[in-house]
C-alpha cells in the first residue's frame, strides 16, 4: 500500500517537475512589445570628448592626435581608462613637446603617472596639470551642449508660454 501511494505521488510530482523545466527558449509576457532602442552608456564621455575638442584649436588636435577625427581618439582614450584631467594634461604635454599623444599615452603607465611622464620629457608637471585643470573645467562647462538630450544634461524644458504673433514682431 505504501509503495502504491509513493508511486502515485512520484507520478503526480513528475508531471509538475516537467512543466517547470526551462529549455532556454521561452516567450515572456513582454516578448511582443516594442523595445527601447539600444544605446551605449557613455556617462557623458562622448560629450566630454566633443567639449574638450571645442576648447582646443583644430590644428593642435590634428597634430597631437595625428588624426582627422580627434573626438573619436579622445573618446577612445577616455573609454580605455585615462581620466579627464589626465587626458587634458597629456594633450597639453604633447602640444608642448611635439611628441604624439599616442606615444605619450603608451608611456604613461610605465612612467608611473603623469609626473614621471612630464619629468621624462623635461616639462613642469605641476604647471601643465594646473593648465589641464582649467582646460577640463572649461570643457565641463560646455559639456551640456553636446549631450544627446536636454534631460541627460539636467536641463528642464522651458515652461514659458509661446510668444503670440504680435509679440514676435
């Protein structure tokens, strides 16, 4: 009798266990809803790259980065882990010493940071880093201009009423 009850329980339990089996492909309740478009989360790094490039002359950017698309170069270095002010400092060091940015960026970890890099190229690290701080601050002020949406920049749309036809003239 006990074995009959055990067999019945196992038979009922096996049916429920099979129903809960996950095969790796299933359709959820949101499967047919329109998804948001994919977007790389840049945390404003792309906007910072554009803002920084607007603070430096075009000829300087082209000579320092040896590229006709310096914004992409700046963005790439930011994504690789160079801090914003450090990037600005290396940019200024590159401009001062005429050593390409790519070479300085490769030497940066081996030199033990920006101070060692500036010392290696016979430049005053503190003066350049201070100037880089001012350059970064100026770029930070311009950054909201280059963000993809006003909401991303923390800018609220104007609540002022639209001008009437008479007020426009």
